[in-house]
C-alpha cells in the first residue's frame, strides 16, 4: 500500500515537473520569437531604405543615360539629314547630267534618223530607177524570146529536112555496104573485127614504145627535179647556227661568293648537286663557276636555282632544297609555255597537251650539239615548203608540217625505253590519236618501218637537210669550214682573180677580177672555168652560183 502511494506521488511529481518545464520553455521561445521579430523588422526597414536609395540612384542614372541617348540621337538625326540632303543634291545633279546627256543623245539620234531617211529616199529613188531599167530589160527579153521562138520554128523545119536526108543517106549507105560485101565476099561484122584487131595490135605496140620512152625520160629527169625541189626548199629557209654545249658558265659578282656556295665542309655544294643532279665545278676561274650536265633541263634548273640563291644571300641545305623545288616547278611551267608558243607560231592546231609539253622539253635537249626544238621547227617549215613545192593539197601540207615538228618527239621522254626514238615517237603519237600519216612519218624517218604515205619521205628528206646543212651540227662544222676555204682557194688559182668570197653558206661564190688582165668576154670564160672546176674537184650539196665581177676604175688627180 505504501509502495503504491509512493509510486502515485512520484508520477504526480513527474507530471507537475513536465508541465512546469513546458511552461518555462514556452516563455523562453516566446521571448526569442519576439527578439527575432524585432530583428527581422529592423532588417526589413534597412533593406527598404537601401532599396529606396538604389532606386533613386538607378532613376538618376536612367535619366542621365536617357539625356545622353537623346543628345546622341539628335546628332545622328542631324547627320543623317545632312547626308540625305547631300545625296539628294548629288542625285539631282546626276539627274540633270543624265537629262542633258539624254537630250544630246536624242538630238544625235534625230540627226541620225534624218540621215537614214535621206539614205532611204535615195535608195528608193535608185530602186525606182532600177525598176524602170528592169522593166525595159524585160521588154527586151520578151522581144528576144519572140525572135528565139521564130528561130526555133525555123530550126525545127530544118531538122525535119535533115532527118529526111539522113534516112535517104542511110538507105544509100546500106545499098553501098551490100555492094561492098558482094565484092569483098565478107560480112560487115567480119570486116569490123579484122580492122579492130589490126588497129589494136598497132596501138599496143605504139603504147608500149611510148610507155618505155616516158619511163626513161622520168628516170633521167627525176633526180634533176628532186635536186631542184630540195635546193628551192633550202634556199627559201633562213637557217641559224644551233650548236650548243653541255656546260653553263655562271658569272659571280665576286670570288667571295664561292665560299658561300661551297659552304662549311662543302655541304652547300653537295646539297645543290644532290637536288639538281648537275655537277658544279668551282676552280680558279675568276668570278665564275661551271655547271656541267648532259641533261640540259638539270643544268638549267641548277643555273636558275643558283641565281636565286646568290640573289637572296641565304645559302644552306634546307633553303637549297626549297629553291630547287620552286625552280623545277617554274621551269615546268616555262616548258609548257614554250611548247604552246611553238605550236601557235607554226599554226598547228589540236595537238594533245602532253605532246605540247614534250615539244617544250625539246628546247632543253640537243642532238649532236644541235638544239632539238630549233631542229624540229626548221624541219617542220622545210616539210611545209617541200610539200607545197610538190603540189600537195592544204591538208597534206599541214600534216607534213605537223609530222616535221613531232618527228624527234621520241628523244625527250621522261622514262627510259628500249625502243629507238623514231618508234617511241610513233607510239606516243598513236597514243595521243595523231593522224596515221603523221604516225607513219615519225616512225619511218630512219627507215625502221615501211613508208606508206607521201609525207614520210618528205619528213625524212627535210630531217636530213636540217641536220646536214653547214654549221648545224658539230660533226660537220669542220668539214664545212674546210669546204668554204677550198672554194675560195680554187677561185684564186685562176689568172686575173683579185679576190674571192664564198657567200650564203657556200651556195654562192663571188669572184672579183682585175680589169687590166680580164676582158668582158674573158670574164664569162672565167666564170665557166671556175664552175667546171668546182663541179669536177669538189663535193657539195645543191648547187654553187659563180658570179664574176669586173670593174674598171679611172683615177686621176687635180694638182
């Protein structure tokens, strides 16, 4: 019982303590809430004051910006108005100029129209005159037609009379034939057959004799005509000396540049030789170095690259490789331009771009010391002249010139080939769809294939003419100079000859004789004797013209 009372008192005490603690906590919370409310009110008031201040500042800034914008807008407005006024004034001025110009054009047009009206009136008048003449001629034609009709009627009557007489003659002829058949005891057909056989046999005999005579005459005159054509062709061409060397001399401003070109331990010159494929010889020659290569394109690339490097002053292996690459590209463009210019100068159309490029490469290729492009151009012109001399048509002349230009195209391929240059050139022309006659002429100009067109022997002959003329190639230059000397010495060996000059590459010999020793009559004999001696003792292409000059000078002095 006491325990129950004690527990009940404990529970009551706990309940009372709980309520007391709760009440105290509520009072504490209320006081803290009141403090928080007061602090929040203070903070809110401060925030409102700050916001009000910022709004006022923003309003001030907005007013300032607005005033600035208004002033700026006003200035822009005034500027645009001024520009509009100036533009209006300019447009007005242009309009006035156009108006005045249009007025002058209208006046000119009116004058032109008046002139045209006058021309039309004059043409109408001339047309009327021509109409009158036409009507007059028409009347004359009608009169002539009436006369022709009357003549035709007369002719018809005469033809009828002739037809009757022809019938009478045929009847009489039949009677005579029958009488002759009775006399000859042979029919008309048999007589015709015997007569035709006799005439045929005689005609065949005469024709065979005439054919043999014509063939013999053609054989005897063929060589003479061929020489004449070749000589005329050569004389119509103005050829130049085209010998080239395999070295180029590069001039320097001073010998100090040789050290820069050689470089440290020779690295610059080795880099240049490796990049270009040419040999550079630096010796004791003052202010010059020698570039040597059998490939003219490599030699030209080396020369141009060295020129750029010396002008630039920066010479080192990296720069050398860069300059050589640019130079090679520029030279390739130059090669194409040379080919195009050559084709245009020769008036050759429709050549494939790759063949045009190969023509340009000929400029940097030589054959026996003779520049290949000059040789090909000369051969092309010779082919055109010779084809014209032979009387070929325009198409064949153009094909001959084309074949002459391309005949040595096989000498400039970029890749090595086992074929000869003639067959390789023919393959290249066939690849680029050239005319069959051109392909055959290119392939047959050294007799490696059979000729099947008239152009082929022309190209072969002109190739020989261009290569064999005096001074064209190094291998015949010495013999040419020797022949010129012998020609002059032969003329000087005659009595009365004072001087002798060989002109036009040895095709003409001018001989000056003494007037005291040689008379006018004897001058003809001297010319004949010199010509005969040249013909008997010397070998020469074509013909040599001998001109003997006799001059009488009378000199006197007034003292």
